[in-house]
C-alpha cells in the first residue's frame, strides 16, 4: 500500500473517531461522564508551585501566543524560501482554529463548574488550546523532520513538540477550564485536519520535501 493510501485511510479513521467522540460528548454518555470524572480526579490537585508551572504551560497555547508564533514561523519560513511550508503552517492554524470555533458555537458545552485557576471564556468542546497548539507545533515538527537529516535531532524535536502539545492539553485540565474529553476532542480534530492538509500537499505534488527555492 502506498504512503498516500495509508495516510488517506488513517485520515478517515481519525475523522470517524472525532465524529464518534463528538457525538458521545454531545449526548453526555455515561462513558464520557465517567472518563471525565476519573481523569479530573487524578489531575485536579494543586499547590502554588505546580500552578505556576501549568499556568505557564497553558499560556503556550493561548490564542495570542499561538497567533504570534504562527506569524513569526510563517515569516521565517518564507524568508528561507520554504514557501509551501509557510503556507502549510498558516493553512493548518487558520483552518483548525476556525473549525474548532465553529464546533464550539454549535455544541455549546459549558466549561467545568469547579474553580478555574486561569480565565477562560466561551464554550468548552473542543479545547481550542489543545487543537491550536497541535496545529502549530506538530506542523512545525513535520517540516523539521524533512529539513533536518540527523536522526538524533529528529528524535529530540519530536519529543519536545509532542511533549509540549500533551502538556498544554494536560494543563487545561489541571487549571480547571476543560474536561479531559474536550482535550481529546481538540487533539482528534487537529490530527484529522493536519493529516488531510498533508494529503492535499502530496496530491498537488507540493511535498515539503521540495519547498526551498520555489
């Protein structure tokens, strides 16, 4: 099976998983309620030191932070003549943010009722921080995996990017502004769209393997 076919199948699986997960959240099934309660019970414990760490981590996924980092990344990639890569990052961030907001406004899930340790307005599902950070940091990781050839560098960057995305999602539960199912929903949404846009670039022969000098 060719890579594009494998990715298409994987993209379909992600889409189905996101749709099913969203329906479970909308219907507030016993599985979702139990899942949220169990995870929150394990995560929602605080002291001054841990709060300072996770407030910082959650700020790494703030809309303002992600927007600024996206603009900087796009400019740097464009100056390096990685024009398709710059477009790849911009398209992913814009598409995922817009679709995430649209779903939020339609699902209208209230945020958790317990104390919020940071301000969070609007609705809860899916987590915008989780989806937005996934869109930016994993997009940059995909590009970096093509740009850098050394295996040790690829592994290091993968651990940093994936670890940061996971910690940002975790922080949203920790500071009390999201249910765990919101975070999972954000990840599934971003992964679905990111896989789809990667397929589009491959389909148009715009592989980020051949970005420089275009």
